[in-house]
C-alpha cells in the first residue's frame, strides 16, 4: 500500500525528508518495490502450479505482513530498501490466488469466480489509494505500513483456516517450470496476443492514475492527498464490472467482452480529455472517465484470464506469470512516459497518449478477429508424470526381462508423428521435453503406398502412429442451403435394436438402447446369456436378430472368424428398411455386397465410421452411395483419447531414452 501526494509531494518525498536523505535516494524506494514485484511475477508465481497453494498463499501473506512491519520500523534507508523489495516480492501473492480460485471453481462458473476475485483485488487497490492518502495527510508515514501489515495478517490467518488443501497441478523441476513459461509464450499465439492486450490495458490504466494525481494536485483543482485519495472510491465502481465480465465469459462471450472492453477503453479517453479544463464539468468528466476506463480494464483482464485458463488449464499460474509480466511491462513503460510527458504536454497530451495505446489494442484485436488463435483446451503435457505412470503400470515387471537391457541404449534423434491431419499432436503432449537434440517431424498428409511409407520413415528412430479423422458436418446440409425439415425420422421407443457383439462397447450401446425404450436383442458366438439378461437384453440367434431388428449395430473385434460376418446372405435376411451401423472394423462387412444392396434399394441404409481404405479416396464409390451416413473413423477421435495416446507415447519415448523401456511387446 502506498500513499500518494501530500501537498503535491509523494510519500517517497516524505520518507526522504524524515530519514534526511536526498529526493533521488528516496525515489529508489518505489524502484525497489517494482524490482521485487517483477522478480516475483517471473520467478515466484509459477510455483503455484507445482506447490500446495493454500500453504504457499498463507505463508506469502504472513511474510508480506512481516515485511510491511519491517518497512515501518526501518531505521535507515538501506533497511527500508530491503523491506520494500520484500513487500514487492510478497505482493505477487495475488497473482497466485487468482489461478488457484480458477482451479477450485467448476467449469460453468470459473469466469464468475475469477471475476469476483479480480473485483476484490482492484477494489483493494483503489481503497488502498484512498486509505493511504488519508493516513499520509493526517498521520505519520510509518502508520501507513503498520496498518497495511494488519490488513495482510487477516487473510493470512483466515485463508489458512478456511481454504481446503489445493494440490499442485504438476510435478515439474523448477528450471523446467520456468522454461515452460517461455515455451508457452513461444508456441501459443493466443497467449501472445492476450499478453499484448494486457500490456495495452494496464498501460492505459497506469497513464490515468499516474497523470490524474498531478492533475488533481495542480492548478485546475488544487486538491490535497486526502481528497485525491478519495478518487480511488470512484474507481471501485468500475472494478465491479469484473464479476459481470466473468459471468459473460462463462456463457461463451469472452470475445464479445474483449471487443466491448477495447471500444470502451478507447472512448473513455475522449471523455477524460475534458477533465483538463477543471471546474464542475471537468470534474464530472474525470469521474465518468475513471469509471469507464476501470470498467474496460477489468473486463479486458477477465476476458484474458478466462480464455487462457480454459486453453491452458494445467499451467494457470504460469499463464498468469506471462500475462502479468506483460501487463507490468506495459505499466512500467507508460508510467515513465507519462511522468516525462506530463510536464511538457499536460493533461491533453497524456490523454492523447492513452487514446493511442487503446487504438494499438484495437489493432491487435482486429488481427485476432481476422485470424483467430486456437482456443480449445490443451492437455496436460507433464512428461514426468507420464513416465512415472508408465513405470508404475508395468515398468518394474518389464525391466526384469533381459530384452529391456538389450534394447534400451539406442540413441533417439528423429521422431515421426504419422497422420497428424488436425495438427493435434502438439496440443496433447509436451514434445519439447524430449531429449535435447531430438528432431520431431509431424506428417499432416497421409502416406499411401508401402513404398511411400518406407521412403518417408526410413530416417526415423521412433514412429508414433495414430490415425486422426476430421470432424464431419452433421445432417445440416439442407438447413444450410435454406431448406427446412426435409426428412421424417423414426421413433426409437419400441423399435428393436440388434447388437452383434456384447462386449465392452456393445454392452454400453445396448444400455443406451434400453434407456430409450428400445427392445434390445443380442447375438455373438460367445454370448453370455447371464450378462445379456443383466443388461436387460434378450439373447437370440443370429438369424432372428437380422430378420427382426430395425437397427443392427456391429461391435466385434476383427479376426478370421469375423471377416465377412455380414455378407450377401446376411444382408438379404435384414428388413428392407433396417439400418446397419458399423463402428468396429470395415472387413466385418462385405463391402461390395453392402454397396449392391444400397443401390438396389434392399437395404434401408448404413452408417459407417470405418472403411477398407483410410483416408477414404476421393473417387471411392462410398462417397456417392445412397442412404449412407459416413464418418471418418471418429470413434476414437476425442480429446481424452488423444491425451492418453500422446502422453503415453511420449512417456514411452522418454522411458526408452532413459534406458528403462516400458510396455514392451516382446517380454
């Protein structure tokens, strides 16, 4: 907490006089605090991702109280510098609390929770300005810091008692933790753009509050520090916007909040320009400008945090570090510019500076609107956890085999990621944690013939093979073309669902059918009647299933006994309006027989997620087959499946590189 002007002189000047040192030496007090805060943002805040946060927050708050008492009791300038620097370090605790609150909140209310916390943070800043001004006006300067120490002691005790344990989001060595912040900034365009906007927003905020003190203390108004401090109460009104912005972000309106915030930020400087004339009109303009600018700044900051915490949920403290370091840099630069320009160009000049900064923000945001950055959630790329999990799940048993000793010493230099059509692999694993010097190549085009595969992959030491499929447009084509209700659907209730293969997936599909009130029957050559009846499913013969079912769905493994399981004879048994669904493997169905039945009109329709040739060739007859719903092997293309696959693949590579291979195919 710092008190601003007494008769035009800042608290640092008062302290300089009390300690009988020069104004320049006293001015370094603020510099000491800023250095401590900057170091804390860069080096301390990331620890929120790897340490238990209740303990971390309460200890930092307690240490802040002690440091503030140290400031109040400082007998010399050197001791004061050290204590103020420590206050700066511990004050970054607020930037640990915000991502901690986001982690504790449910997804549907995370924006509102972050908004509430940020409202409290800004209200505290505004009220601190007011209280410090009053104390500096009527009390001794040391009283400001004694009061602040008492204020910090209260949450230090309260949060320790009422907060639950908040386990760390990751277990990462400290050097790698800091390096991961740089990696996030380098790889995430959304983070870079939001950092730039955070610098813009905080820059405008700093221009206002740096220059307004000089304006209010100058000839246009002539106010003392107590009255100037009361203007912080005006800023509290704008701070209340944070919770509203958070609720809008929860409803998927974060981009609209950003757009509105930047427009309001720019417009507020037009209002603030009139404050320079003084008098009642100027005072009114200043108060309206303070409210609108604070409102815009808080809305912007909440929108940044909401989209970034959603995008990078496993590294919220590190995201906060990047965001707030950028905001602090913007604040530092604009503070220096404002201090230098105000004596030369006055209030009108700094208002023009604030407007120019806001226009820069609009230009950055225009780029984001034209070319949006990826915003879907990233998976947790904690490689250390992957390797530990892999070792726990089977590493000890695998390492007992001599084969592991014989194969664990190969050097890994080149890794290939196959069929990364959606460029998703980098979102679900931290490939930068591979051994230094490892080169990663992602193939986004399908390798067709065996010759192409051999030629392309021959130089690689490791091949990560996973087929991805792009999402398909659902049956909305007619609607998009302007039509409405072109088909008549079927009722599921009372219809018969025939499940071929009542294993893990088949059982779940059967349960869905039962839930919809369908008459579910099942067959397989190894069907357990007891299991079927427990699911509410009637075991029947294959022939009865095919002849009586409205929908036949296949859930069997591919093996010699299941190849061609549904052929010409089986299709002939099915009702002409029956539907066939295959999400297991393409060879289970005779492709030519099904195509012939569809074209002949003897099959009601087919829904296929698997194909003989994948990706499906552009000239495939299936692309023009009637009464079909085709998807591009989407059955496993989910965020959870990708996360498991790529994290396990990365864990396998790292374990192999560490001479401790896991999950070996040949024991």
